[in-house]
């Protein structure tokens, strides 16, 4: 079988297509023919050596993939050949809070990932995917979809009539927009491009703010949210945007801290104290959360936003497209 592997942490050029033996499932394992893989910003950081310099090389990259079961090992009863499934971001986080042990089972980082034709996973790290989704759509769920679900539904407890601020139009942000609208919330979105803001409004956002032309967007968001601020912020920028998010959120509000797209920097923690804000770090989610999200997706027939699908032999082209920042939604690699 063919598999992409990172041989050097020097960027996209360090990813090579290799031939490897097909894996065989052992007891409690599931063998999957991977049909589609989606990319996350994390995958760029891994390839560039920014995520960690201590990864086991060569490493099969990416965390998100969907396909069909080829074979199951002894003792497996939850799946059978032909089932349409996706791998979990953490193969070892089934339910409950994240633990130190489970945190070391993240695909495409601590362990080999999904950018491969065939993949063997422990049965506890596999879920069935909604019937109405294509493999390309389902491949977007394990990281971006689940992160948004965890941020707003599991951790945020989002309620009908509340307001949400999302940053940008990447995978997590657009999932957050879609899920917030399903929950009956008002959504405000920021972006550096007016055309992307318009597309976000077409998906259901009520307000769009260009953060390049409006650098003090936190105050603008506050005014648009009845003058008191939003109930929830999906914070994907990190230190570079958190200061504005603290201005945008209301007293007693919730910030889901997800990404570090803007890099490092200093943040004044005083508003967190003075406004009684709850800041919650979100590191994807458990298999139980994934299954709950899939039930909601199936019930509402939600379809993820896929920007572009690349063939397997041009996976590096998919990485470059993601790196360009031109995408709206998820970048996917079709396998086989």
C-alpha cells in the first residue's frame, strides 16, 4: 500500500510517498480502507517542525480520515466489513475527561496518522459516520467538526437565542457557525476578506466584520451584541486575538480557546477576572462526543463545507493550498 510519511521536519517538501506493507488487524482492532483525509492547520505545523521537534520519524501525517472497514480482529463486535467509519483524533480517548495517557494517542503527531491507503485502529478509536455524508465530507469531522461541537455544545452549553463570535472561515470556524445556527444562536464572524464574510453570511451568520479594516473589532462585536457582548467566543487566533475577544465577550461569558493561528504574544488577564469570564481550553474531543455530534449531524442533515478535494498523488498540493489561506472550509485529499 501507499502511505505519505514525513521524513524531515522542513515543511511540505519533507513529506514523501512511500510503499509499505498492508497492516493486519490484531485483537480488538479494525482495518480500514481510507477513502478521504482532511487537512488541519495542525498538519502544517507538524510538517514544519513547529508543532514539536520530538516527533517519531518517519511519521504518517494527518489526524482525520474516513473510509470503510476491510476486516476486524478477534473480539470486535461493534463493526463489520463494509461499515462506513472514521477514525477518532485520539485513538485512546473514549469518554470522560482527557487524561495524560489519552493525550499521547493523537494521530499525526504522537502516533502515525491517516494519510495512507489502509489503516489499522483500535476499535475504541473508530466511529460510524452519518449515512448522508460522502467520505470526503465525513473526513472533515474528527478534528474540526468535533472541536467546534466540544467548544459550543459540550463545554459551552450553547442555548437558543445566545450569541457566538467566530474568528475566520477555516474548518473549525465554519463548523461552529453551522452548529450555532442549528442551536438557534446568533453568529458574528470576523475575516480579513469581504468575500469570505459574505459567504459566511450566506451560511447563516448575521454580521460580518473585516478585522483588517476594523482592527478594534472587539468593541464593534460588543455593540452588535446588544451593547453587552457575546455569550460565546470561538477563539482560534490565540494570543494575538485574545485581547479583542476579551472585549467582545459579555460579563460572565465563555471563551473556547482552540487555536494559535496568530502565534505568541502577551495577554492581560485582568478582564478575565473583572468580567468573570470562563476561558476553556479545547483539545478536540472524545469518541463519545464524536458519536453525539454525529447523531445531531444526521438528524439535521448537516453537510460540512468542503473547499476543494485533491487527488491522493497531489497531497502536497493540498498542503500548499491550505498554507495559502485561500480556502473557505475544509481541504480534503481523496484516497484511492
